[in-house]
């Protein structure tokens, strides 16, 4: 019973981390594009 629960919680954490990373990448890309456009 404990194994499935740990897997579910682990997957949930993994998904949250993946989403956070994706958002961070989008934010970095947005900032990078804004900086490049302003500079150029």
C-alpha cells in the first residue's frame, strides 16, 4: 500500500518541478527576447 502512495506523491512532485522548470524557461526566454529586442 505504501509503494503506490510514494509513487503517486513522487510523480506529483515531479510534475510540479517540471511545470516550474517550464515556466522558468519561458520567463528566461521572454526576458532574453525583450533584452535582445531592446539592445538591437
